[in-house]
């Protein structure tokens, strides 16, 4: 689960960073309402927030995928009576 969450976070951050252009344009639009300096600050903060939001979303999806893999694909459940390893039914 931890590995899938880490992979999801990296993929999500990459996806968020790839949408930097859209995020920075949105930030510049909002920053333009404040001042000319706000345009630059808006671009930078929009790009940073785009990467962070992508990373958080990817981490959450990766953790869900990892939990599903742990419970239903990998035989990590152990019967305490006979010692048999099994998967949970889907």
C-alpha cells in the first residue's frame, strides 16, 4: 500500500506539474485583480498549488489501489487455525 501510495503521489505531482501552464494562467488572472506584482505571484502560486493538488490526489488514489492489491490480489491473509494464506473475495 505504501509503495502504491508513493507511486501515485509521484504520478499525481507529475500530472499537476504538467498542468502548470493552466494553473499559472489562472493564478495570473486572479493576481491581476490585485496589482501588477500580483500577476507574477499568482503564476508562481498557481503552479505550486497545481503540483501539490496533483500530488495529494495521486497519493490518495495510489493508497486505494495499494489497499485493493494488498487485500484481493496478494495472498497476505493468514488463517490463525490452519496457517493457510488466502485472498479476500472481491
